[in-house]
């Protein structure tokens, strides 16, 4: 049975994959916190890469396609908007809201 997060990652607009990727990468690499498990993150990377040419988002330029191929989000420069969104997302996840 698919997890709720996997269903969200499957159904969400390809454009919204960009902030999910950036926020989850920030939490994992900069804060040592997880909001997605490895399977979910790998799926997110694959879906984003598979739809790369059609994705439109203001922060797309921050993403390296080689990182997506490797299933990694290491070495990204994060904006304050991404950091704030990531911390808010993590707080929601850990508070069960």
C-alpha cells in the first residue's frame, strides 16, 4: 500500500515538486531532519527529472540535474523562502497537524 506522502508526490503538480525537493534537501542536509523517507525522496527526484523540461518554478535554477540523477540534494544554495518553508513543513510534520 502506498504511503500518503507517496500519493501526494504522485498527484501534485510537477511545478510544486521544486519546492518540495528544495525544502526536503535543506532539512536533510542542513538540519539532519527528514520529512520524506529515502524511497519518497528518490521518487521525487525521478519525477522531477522525468518532467524537467516542462517544470516551471522560480527556484528551478537552484537544482542541479546531476543531483536529481543521483537522488541527492547536497550542495544547494537555499533562499530564505525555502528555509522558512522547510522549517514550517517540518514543524507541521512533527506536530501531527
